[in-house]
C-alpha cells in the first residue's frame, strides 16, 4: 500500500491494467494530491505507450489514433474508492470516465476504463448530461468482458453520478476555470514495465 502523497508538479504514471498487464501507460503531472483525491494534468502531446500482444479486449482502441495525446490538455480528478474520474473537456464542461477505482502505486496509479462515459455540457441551460459509449458498454457486458457483478456496479455508479449532476451536487465544480501553468508541457514517454 502506498501511503504518501505526490507533490504538485511531480510527474507520475497513469496505467490501465488489463489481464494483469499494462494495456495503456502515460505520464501525467500532479496538480494536487491529498486524502480527498488526486488531480492530474495530461498535456497535449503526452506520449502514450500501448501494451502489445494478446489482450481479452484486443489492443487498446486509442492505438488507432497514434501514440500521443492529440487534444488540448485535460485535468483528471479521481477520488479514492470512486469507480469514476472526472475530466475537464477542452470545449468546456466535464467528461465522466467510468473506470475501476484507482490503485495508488509508488510511481502513480492504476485503473481500467469500463467503457461507459457521461458528458456534462458547460452551460447550465443545456441538458444536464448525455451518455457516451452505451452501445460499446452493453456489447462488452454481453460478451462477458467484465468480472462478476462489474457491469452492474458500473451502472450503479453511473446512476449515482447522474444523480449528483441532476441535484447540482457536483464536487468537481470547485475546479472550474483551473488552467495548467504554461511550462507544464508533455513529459517524456514512459516505457512499459
């Protein structure tokens, strides 16, 4: 168990672990880290390293897009025990990524994307949210690609997050307007372990 906090500005490693191996690995810069959670920044141009070989879900789907983060930089907010993270969207608003709860490591944290996402628009007069990748999530669940009870757990978590959005109890709103310092450019590529 890791019981230290990462320092602001420190570069750590975000890993998606599938089948006990690294499926996707990339460096992120720590914005803040305390008992309430971890905030990290992914800069445009951040190098992505993909696992190779046979995975139950095949090669990571981002591999088709290249080996660097193409969009504007994003802030990723993740709290201990939560089955999701909240990402800022370069166009404004928020993106909720449902994923396995983060597991801190000495070098960063591990998780695994669980396909389903929630898009929250920037303006309050817009619809409060829209779902993304529902078909892919349903296909993955039907194919048996989740562990026992995992798909149901993702749905429960998604319903709870949707309720937060609908009630206006969005804990992540305190990060509205946060911008990365200009000198926070893409860190160096992280090799697979």
